[in-house]
């Protein structure tokens, strides 16, 4: 059983920054990618960013490219999402995903609210 716990969400003003963390516990493998998704009220869950196991490959949604930075520390079983220059439209529940060979696992989500 894989468990993911996100943290770091909160309320921030436009232009501010937040850093999300996602800690993985339970089953882990040496090739699992990790990703961040978000879901705003009334909208479908959307991809935000992803990172390969060794961090050599990263991907970003066009809406966050240049503002968000994804990283991971495998020794700590943790992935991070540094969010800078936050916009009102970044308001959402952010979810971490662990893409292992045996399946994809999700965290419970952390709320990010950006206000003017």
C-alpha cells in the first residue's frame, strides 16, 4: 500500500509563492515518476507538472511553465512543487501522484488559495 501526504498549501496573495511537499510511504520502486495535478471548483482535475525518478526529465503544463518548479529528493521519498508568481487562476486543490510500475497512487490533496 502506498500512501502520499501533501502539505504546504495555504492562502497567498497574487504574486506570492508557496512550496508544496509530497511524502511517499509504503511500497516504493526505483522507477516511479511523480506528478502534481490540481482541481479547481467546477473543473476537472488537470496535470500541472511531472518529474522522472532521477529528476532528469520534467514536464509542465503551459499555464505554469516558467513559474513552477518541480523537484524530488528520493532519499526523503519526497517531491516538491515550488510555485512562484501565483495567479488567481492557480487556486485549486493540488494533488500529488505516484506513478509506480504497479499503479498510480494519489494523495488527499492540499488547498491553495490565491487572493487579490
